[in-house]
């Protein structure tokens, strides 16, 4: 029931945001145009139904195009990049966390200090260095390890995914380290040590399944952070993703469809994850 209530309120919030341009326009004119705001929301909802017949004016081609199925290709590409990068960020963050927890305490603290510094690196710099690295490798070896921009109907994956996942992986790595270190101070860890279990066994079996719950919920912020960086990524790589589609076809209706296309998959992933962890691990600690 709680999930259903959150879903309904989230959907309502997204719909209300779609009419904000009209409300902001009124505020700029010194008026609170609530009737115009409500009419704008009603207009957006009525315009996109039936959605397969809705056309939007494309700024680049200067003509109307049907929203569907055109937008579906852009949404699919962006979601692939986003979730593949997110999965890679989580995997490497957890892998490095487990390895780091096996190191002595002084080494862990030095690594955490380095992570704080790396987190401050701008995303734009990461993308530019990655593209420059590809160019330098090509100049030295005549081997093109990846395209640095999309041309025509091509698709590129691994380099954009690497750029998108790098800083979130570092961020999640640091947060995971803090979570594992908090678990390390729990009584069940002391009990496991007194029973003679090895450090690796305690980290991999006892601590991991308890810490992973906290890491899962912390990763929500990481995923939203990655989503906010997706526009820059698509712009720098000239990727035909939903962010660039919105730039060329800006309208409240396109905004509403685009936001729904990201919100619904993310909501489902975290709702299923929350249900799984609370069902299988609530109140469980390994002794």
C-alpha cells in the first residue's frame, strides 16, 4: 500500500510539473494564474491521448513528427546507457569495497582520502579526458578503440558507459566503505571473530548481506546523480538519446512522456528491490 501511495503521488507530481511553464509565465508577469496553470495541465493530458497520434514540432527539421514510435528509440538508447552504467558502477563499487575491507586500517583510510579527492573531479573533464585518450591511442597505434561521437544511425556503448559510471562508482565506493566499516563495529562481527572465522569469510558472508541493504538504498541518490549527467554525456558524444530529443522537440507533452519513461523503470527497480530485501533480510544478522 505504501508503494502504491508513493507511486500515485509521484505520478501526480510529475503531471503537476508539466504545467509549470504556464505558472512561471504568470509569475513573471506579476500574476498567479492558477486557472491558466490548471488549463495547461488539462491541455497536456488531452493532447497526448491517444499518444500514438500526437505530433510534435521538431526544431531541427522544422516540421511536425509523430511522437511515437520516434521517441521510443531515443528512450531505449538512453535507458540502456543509464542502467548498464549503473550496474557497472554498483558492481565495481562493491568489488573494490570487499577488497579494501581486507586491507589494514591505515591503507583503508588512505584510500578514502583519495576517493574524496576523485569525487570532486567534474564529469565534463572525465568525458573530455576519455575522448582525448581515444584520440591519443589512435594517433600512436592506428587502432580506434571507440568512436568519440555518434554519426548517422550508429550507436556507441562502452565509452559513454565508462564515462557515466566512473564518478558514481567512486561515490558509491566511498559510501559502501563507510557502510561496511559501520557493520564491522557490530557485535555479530566480534562474535564471528571469536569463533575463529577468517576476515575474508566475515566480510564476504557475514557483513556483505547486511551492508548490501544499506548500499542498495544509498544507490538511489547515485542513480539520480547519473541521470542528471546524462544530458552532458549525450551532448558531448552526440548521442541520439532522450535528452537531445527533448532539446530538439521541447514541449510540455514531450517532457511528460520523457520523465515517465525514466521514472517508471527506476520506480519498479527500487520497489522490487525494497520488497526483496525487506522480505528476505529484515531483522537478520549473521552470528
